[in-house]
C-alpha cells in the first residue's frame, strides 16, 4: 500500500479448501458469469474498494479504500453481516460444491479491527 492509501484487508476462510473459489475470483475479469463476478462487483460497486491482490490457500482479498467514507461503508457492510452474506451467496454455488465434493460450505469473513482503526487514523491524520 502507498503511504497515502492504506489497505483494509479482507480475509475469507472456509472449513475446507477454497482454492476453487480463489481461482474463480482471480479470473474475474475474464469471466462473464454473474455468480463468479457477484462478490467482486459487490466489493467494487457497493463499497467502492479496489481489489489489489488475491492469494490462494485461505482466500485473502486485499482491498484499497481511497477515502474515510469508503472505509466506513466497507466496515458497516462487514459489521452488519451483509458482506458475509454476499460472500456466501456469490461465492458458494452448486458448481463449486460439486467440484469440491461437498454438500455445504460455510464461509467466514474477517476484517481486522486493527486494520480498520489504522485506516481511520490515516484518514484523520490526512484531514488534520
């Protein structure tokens, strides 16, 4: 992250391997399937964040918030549970379950409060 735009890090974990989901997100710009693009679009359109990195293993999306308003919107979406519901709805579909040989897959979203507070301090410092 640059000095003037701190990232808020979203970590998405599941009770089993999520490599398939990570690969789907990585292919976001090449895919035309709404199910594959839905969560990324939710992050970009609703929360107005920029996804700057996707790692495999536990799925870690690093997003960049360009203003305090955007950071607060993302935090509210996360705190209300809506972001987790969007992740579950858009990332876990029948094809993914079938490919993984699972009947069910529960995702858990975590945004570190430390990262959130660090972002708030950054924007307060820039405003002051």
